[in-house]
């Protein structure tokens, strides 16, 4: 039996099927869009799917300034608002830890001892014969730091030239004499140590210029040691009078600390270290030096956690203690690896150092890798590769920059001395801005980059926020590039075989003297030679 369907029925059936197909298509489309939206929400809220993270774009100078205000306020009850070891440093440590403990970073605290010298009573220096002269402290002479209570009364001054070797001491020398030593050729530690070993009852070190200078005596110095100008030094050389020297000081030992925070993700055999010193000098709160670097360090660490950034190379955030008394925190960290954990030492690919990146009369400085060639030749190639990344970042943003000396003056010093490539940024300290730099960077020529360097006025008001913003964002961008680029970091890590690690141990004590400050309330700038 056949079935007959009219043309109208066929048309109606086709219309129904078409309408049904359209509804199905719309429903599938809506469902697809809903799934996409849910995935986006999951990524945003839970980080369930790894997507592009831009640390630099999310880094806001206002957040860094908030940390700086917290660091300043935490030590407000200390003399000069100082965050120095033995003063307000522990409050800075507590603040950093309070922020890090809410993250998923692996946080640890590394304790170490430091010895800090404090000046005592006013030192005395006088000539007894052939003239009677009382010299003025801080005008005619200056006591060496790390000299303690010691007296040499009415003793003969004998010239020993540079005082660097036994042969410098003349046949007329007898124990009990006071050594007159010319500055130069060897470091002050060697000069004072040799003088004491030769039986000197004291030492007078004279400058090669008509100005006073500050320096440190050797550890265990038991004789009075003072510094004088070249003018007074040459005068004493002519007459070699009888002198009396009295110095006063004490040395106290404190336990201080470094803070270390690692990402969970990333290759553990290619660690990229971000370091910044957390302490200040006793003279002030040190908000530019180096709250600026430490607060940036902290905010980047918090962003890494918040954004669930998963680097390919492990990232390590470090806040060093006791930098201002000789890079002691970073020295302890590196020396501890060399002595006790060589495998971990080998895992560190490179170090980035950010010390003073918000100077009010700033320049934008990249450490120049090649300037470290004389003392640290093995790290030049690897450090130059890091320099290239910094230059590329500045150029891509069309921000002008220049170079600054890579001399080991900050906490990258122990790393490069141990054969670990390093680099970083710097906006200037006590140096004077040239006319050329004023043209390039603005600001005031013939004025210090940071007129509040190591002074009580180094507060949040001393920060150039725009400079801090630019430098911190570039620091974060380079840090992330190195965190993401396995091939480059592997190449940097293999740029030397680290056979010169003995250089660190040889130079460690000398490096602690270079350009650094000592003392509890009265730090003096130290000069190495």
C-alpha cells in the first residue's frame, strides 16, 4: 500500500527540521561560549591553566612605596630611624617575613654572627718632643676603626716606608717604637697587622693627599692606630718626634640574618638569584639605600606567588643582612655554600643585584660587565650575557641608560669573586652628576645623585618614584626573561668552569673593607688601600 504526502506537508516537515537544526546550533554555540568563559574564570581565579604572566606589567611603584613606608615606620623608634644591624634591622626582617609567610614560596632564615666596632672615648694624639703639640681629633687625625682601648706613651716614631714587608722596617727599628707608615701598595689590614707583629706600640698612617681618610685595622688589633693627612705625615717624617697615642673602642658580636625565598617551580640546577641588602647604616633609615631594592624584591616575590608564575628556572629571592658593614650577609651565604654545599653552589646560575634604584637625582645605570675583568676575569662572559638582556629591555622601552662600575662594591661582589656571573642596576649614591648626565637623565648637574646617601634624610621623601618605577619594572622584566629562558641561563651558567673559587677566599676579608662602613652609631667610610 502506498502513502501519499502532500506538497504542503513536505514543506512543513522541512521547516520543522530546519528550525530544530537552528535551535540545536544556537544551543551548541551558547554551550561552547559558556565553557570558554568558565575556563577563563578558572584560569583567572585558580590559575588552573598556565597562561602568559607579565610580572613587569603588574608591578606598581605604589605597592613598592607602601613597603618602603612600612620599613621606615617599623624602625621609627630606633636612633635616627635606623634599620642597621643591632638597631632596627630585625623589624625589617619581621616585615619581610610577615609578607612572605602568606605565600607558597619556600622561605627560610639564615642566621650568622657579625662583629661591630663602636667608638669609645675621644682618642688622643700628641707630640711630646721636640715640640709639645696636642692634635685635634677629626681635624688633624682620625682613629682607625676596629682599634680598641690601647695606649702608646712617649714612644719614638720610626719611618717604615709603606710598611708592607719585613724589609720596610729599618735596622734601627726596635719593639716599642711607633711605626710611621705611608699609604699605598698594600692594604691597611696588612700594614697594621705587620706593625703589631713587629712589636710596634702604635702606628701612624699618613695619606698621599692633604686630607684625612677612614680605614679599618686588622682583626685582633691591640695597638693604637691613627690616620693623618700627607701634610702632617711629611712633617712627622722630618722630625720623627716622641709621641703619645690613645685610642678607645669596643667590638661586640651580634647574631643577624639573611632571608631566602625559593619558587617551587623551575629547574633546581639552574637557580636565578635576586639579591638586595635589607640593612641600613646607623645614620638613617636607608630607604633608598637599600629599601628601594629590597621593597622591589619583595613586591616581585609577592607577584610571582599571586600570579602563580611558573618559571622554567628556579627563582631565589634573597634579602641580605649586614651589607653596610662589609657585605657580610652575602659573603656568609656564598662562603657557606663553598664550605658546606658545593652541589648547591654549582646550581646557582647567576645573581642579579639591585642596590639603590630610586635615587632622587638619578641616572639609569647598568653594571658594566667588562669593568670587572681585571679582578674577576672568569665571570665577564656570563655577566656580559646578562648585560645584553638588560640593554635589550631598556632599548625596547626606549629608555636611556648608561653604565656603572662593576667593582664588587655591593652584594654581587661575593658571587663574582666565587665565579658566579652577576649584574644589576644602580641609580647613584654619593657621586656627582655631570653636565652630560644631566642632559641625558635630567636633574641637577654638579650635585650628588643621592644627597641623603647614608644620612638621616634617606626617607620615603628621598625616593624618585618615576625612577623607581622604571628601574623596578625593568628589573622584573629581566628577572622573568631569565626565569623563562632555559637555553640562555644554561649558557650563562656554563660560561666559566668556576676554577677560580679560591679568589673569593683570598679576597673575602679585603672586600669587606672596600667602600663600606663600620660602627654602631658612628660609621666611617672605609678605604681599602
